[in-house]
C-alpha cells in the first residue's frame, strides 16, 4: 500500500468531517458568515452569481489553492471589493472547523492538549501578506499541508468537483484521461525512478564505451608484450644454456689442471719420501761413524794404560774433529733444507692472490678485508667451513657498490688481475629455507654454517650471502634422508640441493698456515735442529782445546801396542768407507732436491692457471650436477656454445624487460578487465531495474484501472438503468490513451464523444463517481454537476447522490430543485449590493 493509500484509509477510518466553514471578507462574503455542515447530503442553492460557489472556493483557499484556481488573477482579488456601494475589506479570512472526536489530529495539538474539533484557517491582506492559522495561532503552510494529507483533503482532487469538471472529462483527450489513472495510481514515482535509472544507464553506457576502447588498447599492448616475452624467455633459456656450457668448459679445464698437479704432487711426494729415507740412512751412517770413533778412543785408552800419550790425544783430537766435520755436513744439509722449505712455502700460495692483495693495499676504509680474514672458526669445523665457502674465501668485502666499482676499475687500469667484491649494500640477504630449518633438527646435523663462525655483526649480511642455508653435519650418513638442502660434512664432503654428492680425501689448503705442512718439513723445526747441532760443535771444539793442552804435557809418554794399532788401523779404513758411502747418499739426496726444484716452476704455473680458472668459475652459480658435457673436450663444448650464440644473434633485438613488463601489464589488463566487467554488470542491473520499474508501474496502473473499471461499470448501469460502460486502454499500453466506451440501454457501444449531450454528461458523472469511490475522502463537494441534465437524469443523479451520502458527507452546490429535494438539509445563498448572505432552508416548504 502506498503512502497516499495509507493516508486515505487513515482519514476514512478516523471519521473526519467538516463541522463548519467561517468566512469574512472573502470574495462576496463581507460579513463573517458561518456555514455548518453535517453527515449526509447537504445542498447549497441560489441563483447564478449569488456567490454559492464561493463556499467551495473558501475551503480550497484554506488548504493552499492558488488564486488562478479560485477564479481570480491574484490573491488580492479574493478580498471583498466593496460591491456597488460598500467599502472594500482590508483582508480576507476563512476558517474551516474539522471534527477530531476520533483523535486523528491529536499529533498536531500541543502536549496534553485535547480538542474534539480543530480549526485551520488562512488570512490574506491588501498589502499582499498571507498567513496560515492553526487553532487561532499563526503556523507554517507545511503544517496545514500535513493536516490536509492526514485527513485526505486535496482541493485539486476529485472530491472537489468544480464547475465544468464534467464537461472537461467529456472533452479531454484519451491521453489526458489516462493521466487521471496515472495520478490516482501514483505511478509518477515510477516515472521518476525510471528517469533517474535511464540517466544513470546513459552515464554507464558512455563510461562502458570509453572503458572498452581503453581495454582494447590495453589488450593490443599485452598481446604485443606477450610475443616479446616469449622471445625474451627463449633468449634467456639460450643464455642460461650458454652460461652452463661456459661453466662446464671451466670445470673440464679445472679437472685437467688438477690431474696434472696431482701427478706432479705424487711424483714430488715420492721424491720427498726418498729424501727423508736418505736422511735417515745418513743419520744411521753418522751414528756408525761415531761408534767407530768411540772404539778408537777405547783402544787408545787401553794403550795409555791409565795415562794418555800424544798419539792417544791426537786420536781423540782427530775423533773430535771428525765429529765436528760430520756436524758441519749436517748443518750444511739443514741450511739447504731450510732454504728449499722456504721456497716451497713461497710457491705453496699461502698468501692471497695478487689482485686481492692489491685491493686490500688500497688506502680506503670502505674496504673491510678478505672474507677469510673477517671470520674465525673452531679448528674442528675449519675444513667444513672452508668447503662451504668455496671460492668465496678470497672475496673482498666492501661497504657499497661504488667502492666495489672503484676497486675493479683499479685492477683493470693496473692490469693486476681479477677479484670478486661483496658490496654490503647490494648483495642479497639470503634467508633460510623451511626445508633447511627442518633438516637442522636431524640427528648428526650440527647447525648452519653461518652460525658456526665468529665475526663482527656488521658483516652478518656477507656471512649469510656466502653460506646461505648451508648446513654442517657430522657425516653423509647423518643427512642421507634429507632432500633439497646443501650440506657439508666435517671431512669436507658435500651434498648439493639437487642431490649430487662429492667427497673423498680432502686436499689440504696450501699456504694458509704452517699447520697445513708436515712437521718434518717445517723450516722452523729445521732451524731449531741446526742450532742444536751448532751447540754440539762448540762443545767439541772446547774438548779439542783441552786435549791439545794434554798432548803438550804428554808428548814423551807414548807406547805402542801392535794389536791395538792394527785394529785402530782397520777401524780407520772402515771409517773412510763409511764417509765415502755418506758422500754418495748425500749426492743422491741433492739430485732429488734438484729435480724437485726443476718441477717447482711448472707446478707454480699450473697452480696459477688453476687459480684463474677457479676465479672465473666463481662468476657462475651452478652446482656441479647442473653442468653438462663434463666428459667432452673443451673444443666440443665451445662448438656447442658457438651454435647457441648463432641462434641468439639470429633472434635480432630482444626486449628482455618484456618479461617483467608483460607481467605488470597483464595484471593491469586483468584488473581493468574486471572493472569493465563490473561496469557491464552494472549496466545489466540498471536495465533489469528499469524493467522491474516498468513492471511495477504497469501492475500498479492496471490494478487501479481494474478497480476503477468495476466501479465505473456498476455506477454507469445505475445511472442509465442498464447498458454497459467500459474503460478501454488503447493497445493495452499504459503509455497510450484511455477511452470511455458506453452503450446506454438498447444502443450500440460508442466512445463518449459520439454520445448525446445528456449521455455524455451521465457517462462523465459515472466516471467521476468511480474516481470518488477509489479515492475516498471524509467529504465530497460538487459544484453544479447536474447543470446540463434533464429532469429524468437529474432524478437518477439525485438518487445516486443520496445513496452515496449515507455514512458520508456530501455537499452539492446546485440550482436544480430535484437535487435539492433529495438533500437532508439545504442552505440558500442570495446576493444584495454585491454581498452574499446564507440562510437555512426548510425542505418541507
């Protein structure tokens, strides 16, 4: 039910009616004139021009009717003009008293105020002011409007039937007549909604058209980028294959160089072992010589029989000299050994690469140092940490990218070599994977490599970059059930993320510290041994000096024993043989040392080349199991690389940024496409809403028309005493015209304009009463609707009026006696000197 229908029903149920209309200075009512009204049919009669219609105008005036609708050009013309001989009134005032016994108007009263009747009024002055009144006090016009709506009073409605309304219905066009149904059904609200929806639809369609143009442009751009992206991906795939081949070429070369070095090292190791054996044999010969010398000393002691002769002393002196000679030979040998060990240590690479040294030597406090110098580690984990870091041990840690660039430019400019930089502001801070965190909990896994080194916290980022999430474990058995994680064991065995495993006997890192060398080849130990031998020579020299002093005292005390002399002679001969053997062994040892010196230069060259290969390898980030063709020759791999380069060159210019650009533009396109889809959906929803509005409008219109049709047919038959009257909607279209088709008794159906004058009027009256029946009101006022009727039709109308007046309030303005005789009460209006007067008429007269 609409708001209008609700208000209508409320006014009807409340039983509101007009109690009285009081006018003063309004039109022809100069004096204050009060006209009471009651239920039933009331007639107001009088001659034409007497002012009887001014009663209807007075009520319309109170409820806000404009002057043009009250038969005046402006408001001041509604004020009494003085007539023929009287003074014009200063103002016009009308008050309408409405019944409130039902309390329908209580909401408009002051709090706790009670009234069985309310009074609404309006006053205008010659000065042009207009005031509305409620209960005698000024109020806003909106309050009077609210009261009128509450009682369903509308001066422009059909319960105010003015003169000419019937004729207007007869003469109005079909479309104008249909608009009456529009007004009654309240479909104007649907037209407003539809108009708003159509405006919104027009905006959405315009926006959709613009957005679809943009969408098509974006699609063309995305399609073009897609082609470029596919080409870039192909190029990147070839580039990755090329880099793998380059890394594989380096790996093959590294293995070849490593094998050559291994063979040299094996041969050198065998020679060093032979040198150690010869030194042991020489030591043994020296001991045997000492034994023989001791025997000679014993013989000489026996010969002296408690005294020392010159020969005995000479022998002892000789013996001491022999020992000194042996010791000096040993010192010479030790000196050569120490010199060789120093050469070996220098060639062993314990120092950093020349390029790294050069960078570290720059006077720049933004160069922090070599990676291996910035960490320290427990000896237990040294091998594992060194393996985990790999080629990064010689990396130079610098503050930022600019420092790294300056250092590399310096190496290029001075042609010193190559070195890898780790700029702290650019290297990625590698996080630990979920798999590595789970693997760390396994038994036998010690921890992350990055957590087992000690370092300044400012270099944490470099530590995480080098070691990433590499784990250190006791051995490979501890990690055999782990996948997707890089693990290094304490022995230096490695399991890559891809599952490849490498290991065996770990070669010691040469040149890093003296701990990497055999104790027997430690130059410092040899120096200490040399100092001990020199001390012994000094002691022997002191003994010789004492013996010479004894010889001088005992020159004459010499006795010779032939047997002892012979034995001593033989011993001396053997001593000579031993010294000859000693010399042969010493010469052999020197030959081996010479051969080691000869391969040292070759080994140094191979080592330098191997270091360069490893340095070049550090530029690539591939695990060994990712490389290809490791069983092929470098030339075969280079041939494959040339084919790939040829393919790349044949591709022409490649936009590598298209990969990221396509992703960004595709996301933008998809997002924009979704927005366009939403606009399309919005358009469909608006179109559906318009259809729903049209459907609801039609349902409302047709419901009103059906109800009006039923009432019209029934009233038509009562007025005509039979026949048929219909309201016909053209083409069943609520936007076209509404025809009134009537068939009085014994006549063919005609539209209203084809009927006779009386039939037209009666048909129009039937239409008016059908409207009144639909739009119920607390009272109905009809001004001369019977003016064009003959006696018969006047009587029929009067009977209908009396029937409808039962339980309602009908006020009929007429000069038809038949209509007046059917009324329950009547008022007569007369005019004299331009002033209207009202009196009650006794109907039995």
